[in-house]
């Protein structure tokens, strides 16, 4: 049951991204990098309840790399979808590689500040920090290779940032983001494990030809 839900969730994520890519290819003749930014962020991740249990010590690094697909844009707002790969490392806890997609809304003020919120789902592959032992046919415990544990994940985030294009004509956004990532089916006795994250990030366009606005 668990594996079936994870597989179906992954298929739904890939299908939604593929639909958006196909639609944009059909409607847009510009280059891919003209319309899709590169999004990179780095910060700290720690297990804890959303918002109320944020911690920066000890420092467990998280790195995110992704892009965006735009459904609707105006002078002051964007409605978009993301596609991301994330990695976080916790020396004494669980580390993970995560693939997720989010639907988000961004509002740009006249003074170049912007706020945004996102809600997403994805796939998380967990790795334990300690050696793993399993009982063999001889009734003995032997150390086995850790191939990781697949889980389904959900997330939400809020960001506050500055748009350098509006006044400086520089295709760059810098932002501070709070996010919460929840590993579902984490363990038999722990059905869900939330992680808080504080990240500093940058979003930029490699090419920036003929863009009417840079929300």
C-alpha cells in the first residue's frame, strides 16, 4: 500500500510537470532559458513542528536547485509551478534527497519587494546515519548496505525578497525563505516527520531577451 501510494504520487508529479512543459512549448517560440529561471537556495533544516519549532543549532545544511513554469504573469504578480531537487544532511539523524513540485503565487510591490507562498508535494529518499543490521536465515544479524528508504513528502513555504530588475534592470531576485517539509510514511512508529528550513536564495535568468516584466 505504501509503495503504491508513493509510485502514484511520483507519477502525478511528473505528469503535471510534463503537461506544463508541453503547453509552454506549444505556445512559446522563445528559448527555454528566456522563460524559465534558475532558482538556488541554501540554509538550515531541522526536525520540528511547523513555525513553532524553528531551530538554527545544530546546523544541518539543505541545498535546493530548481526552476519555474509560469501559468500567468502581470506587472505585479506571478502564478507559477516549480520543479526542484533538494538535499539535506543531518549527521546524527536522517539525510535525504528530495524531488518536489510546488504551486505558488508571488506579489511584487512598487518598491521592488516581493512576497510569495508555495504549496507542494514530492518524493523523498531517506538515508540513515548509522549502520543497518538485518536478521539473516541463520538467525544472525548482519550489516547490510543502505539503499535508502522511499517516502512521500509535502511542503509549504513563504518568502520575502527583492527584485533587482524593476529598478536596476538586473535579472536577479534575492530572498529569504521559510519552509516546512513533511516526510510521510517516515517509519512504522512515526507516520510523519516535519522539518523546518530557513534558506537564503537567488533566482536569475541565464538569458533575458524580450521580457516585458520580471516578476
